[in-house]
C-alpha cells in the first residue's frame, strides 16, 4: 500500500513537471481566493500559478512583461489595453452566462419607441426621451455617443460651460423633455444648479424635483415605465429587459417597436430584433500576449477555472469565483476562433464609440508632480480616467528647476497636491487655495501625527529622545517636522526664543534623516546642520555600488522620505524614533507591505510616544498622539476661470467615486510600483469638496494662523488658554493674556 501511494505521488509530480505553467494575474482582492482555488482537486493536474498584481493596470503590465500569462478584463479594461498595448495583447476567450452562452454580447442596447410618433431616427429630434440614468452605458453613453456620431445631436460649444454642461445642453436642445436621473456631477450644489437650469431633462422623471438615481423611472425597467406610463416617445434600455417587460403587457406591446440605427422600426416580436442594436456591451474576457506560445495550455486552464466556479445547480458557486474571475453568475468559456486585438474586439460591439465619442474641444486638467515616480502614476491615472469616461483629460507636468506651487502660480499647471504645511505656504507665498481635500475614513479631513519607537526601546517619554536618532517625513512637512518642533517646544525640550529650529533639532538629536534639510528653499543660508541628513540614504536602498543619487532629497528619490520612508528609516536606517501619521505602521506591517524590508514586521514591534508622558500601543493613537492635523489637499489658483475650477472639481470627485479603496481597476489611493504616498496618501479613502469661503474662514483662527507664527517666528503670543477636551485632545478657549511662542503653537495639540 505504501509503495502504491508513493507511485501515485511520483506520477502526480511528473505530471506537473510536464504540464505547461500558466500564470494568472489577479489584483490584491483576488490573490488569496486564487491561492485557495488552485488547491482544489479540479486543478490537480494543471501547473497553475497565481501572480499578484496591484490592480488591473498592473496586471496588464505583468502580462506584457512576461511576468504573467493571462488576466480577466471588462470592456473598459479592453479599451485601456487598446490604448496601451494594442499590438502586444489579444483577447482569446469570453466568459458568458451559461443560459446565454450562444449570445456574442453581454447585453444589447436598444431604443424602444412609440410607433405612432417615431418612424425614423430623425423623428427623435424634439421627442420625449427616457434614460436609465446619467453616465450609464445603455441609457446615456451609448445613445448620446451614437446620436452625436450620426450628426443628430449637435454640440453647442463655448467657453462658459463645463464638459458635463456641454453634453446636457446638447441633449436639452435635441429632446423636448427627458428623464435623465442620477447625479450629473458629484458635487451636490453644482448638480442642483444644472438640474434647475435644464429642468426639462428631469421633467419625465417620477420625481422631477429630485431626479435622483433611485427615481421610479431610473434603470432598465424604469425607463420603459417612463415610456409606457409617462407619455414619452423613446426609452433606452437593454433587449432582455424589453422582452420581459412587454411579456407582461401584451395588450400594448403592438404600440411599440425597436428603432434601429439605420432608421427602421421593427416590431418587438420581429425575428430581426437582435440586428437592431445601437451597441452591445462585451462579455468579460481573457487577455494574453499576442506572441504567446502556450495559448492552448492557457485556454485549458481558464476553461477549467470557469467550469469549476459554476458547479451543478445543487452545489453553491465557489467563493473565489467573483474575486478571481469577476463573474457573479455560473458562466461558460467561449473560445474565440482567432485571438483578436483589443481595438477590433471593441469595434465588433460598437463599444469604442461610447468612450472615444465626439464632443467639444476639452481643456485637459494639468497636474504638477515633482518626482519621476509621481509622474508615472499621474500618467497612468490619465490613461485609466479616459477608459472610464472621466473627463476632461488629465495631463501631467513637472516643474523645471522650481516647485509645483510656483508652477501652479505661474499658470504652468492647474493643480498640485500638498500637505497641511504646504497648503499654508501655497496661500502665503502664491495666494493659491485648496479645492478638494483627502478624507481618511471616519477621521474625515484630518489625521493624527504620531511618534513611533521600537517596542523594546527604553524610550518612554519625549525627554528620552534627547541624543537619539530621528526619522522625519521631510523638512517643512506637517507630521514629520512642524508637529515635532511644536511638541518639543511645548515640552520645554527646545529653547524658546531661538528661531533656528533646524539647528535646535540638530542639537537635540545625535543624527537624523530630515529629507530636504539642505535644500536651498529650506536652508537659504546653508547653515542647517549636516547631521539632519546623516541617516538619509538617497536611492542606495540595497547598498549597491555606484554613485548615490538623491541623498536627503525631499522627493521620493530619497528612500527615507515621506511617511513610509520615515518608518523605513526607523526599521532599516538605525533610527530610534519616526515622526509619521497614525496609519503608517499598520500599512507596513502584518503582511500589508510585501517589500523585503517590511516582510517580517509586526505592528506589535512598535509603540507610540504620548504627548505628555508614557507610551501606548500603536492602535491607541486617539489618546496617544502629538496632534490631530488637517488632511492633505489639492491646490489650485483661484484666479482660474469659474469653468476651469469646476472642471477640476468634477474630475477629481468623479475619479474619487470611481476608484475608492477596494476596487481592482487602479489604486488611486495606494502604492504604485512599490512606492507609497504618490500624489495622494495611501491612507486616503476619498476626496471631498472644499468651498473656498470655508478655507478663508479657517485662515483666521486655526492651524494656518499658528503656522504663520511658527514660520515668521513671532514671539508675541496669541490670547488662548488650553483645556482638556474629549479623548485627551486639546481644545481652545480665549482669554486676554499673552504667552510665548510655544504656547501660541500649542493649539496644534488641540485636535
């Protein structure tokens, strides 16, 4: 019996050796489920491997670079592939819902018309139209783009309207009334303004004053209800829903027909209705390299995966089916007769028109970034935005010998991102202002600045830091510089009245990494201590031979810059304390950062130093922190036209809605090619609107007033008295007394 088992094991091993390796790239959400999947019995004879990709964008790069062999894609992903790798990638198979496996499309978008009023496409002009929802494929993207291409809808282009308003304005001029439910823009005030201005475009909705996404006339069936019960002339829906809808209304079905793009109107029961589509949404598919030599093995593997995910009806669908395959229903593989390019695949479905669509000339939003890594992420964002119909376009620029704040001020860019300290300098030096803010989950538009030390360290209070080695995010930054300076002043550990804070920090710590400390902008006299750069390593992360570049640079070329960099300095660079934000430890421990330096770190290896005395677990940042400070923001020149400012706001808020944490298309908030906190902080969960009058008010009495005192080193006090608030935080009340600078700055501890 023992020998038999051994023979079976040997035979199994030999089978895997001879089976061709197939590497499936899956984004982070699907990697664990994929690992679970390949252990199932159904895959025992396959040499299948799961490759971790950060997102769909990253997986495409891995397939092209031969680090993976295949990946799943949606229609929008195929468009992205067309833009980036049309010559390098091919679609070899589709995943079709089992009961519709013979149909070449996921669904068909059709126009259902009242036959006594609409007899041709031209009759749509002046008609009453019902749509599934604004920006939805069937009810908006498909009819709008195709009617525009046919010359039916005419754009009325001028510089006084945003991209969104141009579209609504053109539809308003074409249809006499409509129901276009759902938010037209992500900003509520602007959305309400547009819906009042073009109220006829909500007139047919069940609740025209609201015109929301939950309107009774929204969705596939809602648009048909709008047509039949609301007295409209045309409804845009998908064919399968149309057939089901009129199956229960046979008495009125003869009054309606399908309007084809060629002008014919067919009866709903016509055998030709499937040739009357305006466009079709492609099935989810599988991409491979165009020069792949193992397509046969790939097709065998993906067929097995799809079959295993959809077992007989009496069994449950596998838990890994959606995270790995992206499907919700039992599906079947349809292998293409020949692999097809992304461009040709989209053309088959007339789907490219819905993204490439015509329109008014758009002014792209120019985002300024200061490092090559941020530039790469910015360019990727622009490509991904286009594939998801987020408009206008995004263009990336870098400053030539200056910085992004100066570039925005001079008109070379529209926007850049900045932390709380840089937001103040942007306003003070250039009169720039924030337009949107990052949000961090329940913390809303703020975060905690903390001091982190090793758990086994004998450091248990701020005073114990004297003579130790410190790691900072960067000079002038909020959590890594301004807050530590204020905290040490408040604790009496720095000398009041001495405004050379760089020299004081250099004397207090034995050595440090303060990226940017020797930058002429922050050290105009060249007197900042060299010790502020002692722990910095530039790009020499592995001790590689050759010249070191970027040592003590404030940009990401310095490996110890930024939040993760300062934490890495604590872990790898000999630091005793890192001044970072409250989420940094968790983001780089417990398996959350797969880079080698963080691979074995546990969050329990570290502790927080509290503001007054003592230490605490890293999860107790609510009660043990240095300060609660404003979030990072996107900065804009308020002198830009109102239209351009609104374009920027709409673009950023739409992108935030489209790419929240947890989706797998692109990590807008997250690491990019192993680099953290590029453009946006990795811990951000969304972007939220800021009205400029709100920012003006905050300049008068809060964080920015204190930054002014710190920046100008004015020793006159401000009238305040500190009192304990909730959760150990500090709140301010005003009294007619004067204090020294450290007390003036202590309000930072108030949040």
